[in-house]
């Protein structure tokens, strides 16, 4: 059992938090703002998260969504690595069927070289977009076929990361660089680390696969709450000890927004919900302002969706958000909570993480 690998995965809770707290960033772009603004906010939040002892900072992969500027996780992570020193950085996640496994191994080997010992590789099998865009990404008229091959793609990627294709395999002489082959070259020295692989999911498929392979598991509670407990139960039941974990380790993604007063929290989450209404009805755009959301005439069906969506967003004052997070962790037994703050303005998102850190008494910068 690799103690180093296990320590990279398992976080340490700080302050009065029951489990480690982390951040999931969608790099959202609000109306009247630019992608440049959103990426600057990501740097600010990553620096805040590092200074307040959040455990890790992940960015997602989405495509063809005007309000989300995280289409290239590896590029964003390289940018964040240049502006941070200690916090773990990772993908939440890279959508494996969209990419050649060798390319991902090369990208994350490069990130590991940039930020040794603090890179996570989270992998999902959904396209992160609609079917037509998935077809464009995967260069096929059958975009779903890549997801069907996910276990095989995953094992190929892991073999590229470890540089251990067996003799006789057609890829035996192909190496992901930067990577372990550098240590076996004459005079070569290679870092002993390679990015820990996580599986992401919103149903039972990845939960079972992660458990069977003994990998850490990240569940998308923020948009699939009804499946959270069944998926975590399946992961734990399926778990087999591996070289990276001797016991299950599961984090859940949670939508959480703290503001200085409860009324403002309701305004902000209404705007985020309107953004989801438009996305789900084929009208994606920039994240609307709270004023636009308050003036919007929701249909009965849209109002029902908003109420359902926001029932899964933990929002309110810092104390209310803390109470909601504590209750969720207790109900699910999650080993880590990864918080995503969806709001129009970057200042609102930044303030939310500050308030949550204060509520848990997380360390303050020297």
C-alpha cells in the first residue's frame, strides 16, 4: 500500500469542519462580464482557498456554454499553478471520452512537472455538453460510443501514466512525456509522483467502477442529489483495496452560497437557477444578474424547476450554510465536501468562500 499516494488523496479537516473542504470552479461568466474577468476571479478564489486551508481546487470541463469558461481544464490548471504554491489542483473533471488517453497523460504529466505532488486527475464519462457538440468533440456521428468504452479508455490512460504497457502491446514503445520513461533513460531522474486518478459520476456506473478498482470517488450531488446516497453505498460496497487506497474515500460536490444576509442569498441563487432553466431548455447564455432574474416571468413549469433546483442549493448566511453542510455530511458520510458557488458576480463567489471559511474557523493568512 502506498502511504504517499493515500496521503495525497485523503485531506485533513481544519477548524471545526467535520471533513476537509474543497472548491469546484465552473469559471462562470456573468452578463456584462468577460471570460478574462472570470479567469481572474478563479485566481483570486484559488489564492483565497489556499490561504484559508481548503484542501483542493478543481475545475470542470464544459463545452459550448457561454456562461461557463472552463472548456480547457489543463490550461486553466496551469494558470492556477503559476499563482498558487500549496493547494492541490485538479480536474473535476476531464471528460475522458472527449480526448485521446495519451493526450490526457501528457497534459497531466506536464501539470505534475509544473506543480509536483499537488495535481489530481478527475475523470468523467459524460460529454460535458449536448449531443451535437459531443459529436464535434469526438469526431463521430455516434457521440455516445466513447462513453461505452470508458473502462477500456481508463485502463489505457492509467497504463500511459504508469508507463507499464506489457511486452507485445502495440503501445509498449509509446511513452507519455513528461512521465516515468524519463527516469529509465540514461541519466534520467523523474518525480516519484504521478497524479492520483479519481472517478467522477452522477449515477451508479462510476461508483461501482471506482470501488472495484480501489480508486477515490467524487459524486455530483450538486445536480444529482437523489442519487447521492445510493451511489455512495454502491461505491463502498464495491470497494476493493488497491495500491492507492486501503479504504473507500468519497467526496461530494455541493452547491453552496453564503452571503451577509439571507435575502441576498435568495436573490443570487434565483439568478443561478434562471441560468439553469435556460440551459435545460436549449437557450444557454451568460449568467443573468439578480435584477434580471427578479424581473423574469417564470412559467409554472419553470417555477417548479427553480424550486426543485434551489432546494438542493445550500444558501443563506454563513451560519445557515454551515448548518446545511454539516447536516449533509452527516447524512451522506462523505469524506470531503467540494463546494461550488454559482452566482453572477465574482465578488459574490469570493465572499461566499470567505464567509464559509470564517464560519468553520479555518486558518487565516499570517
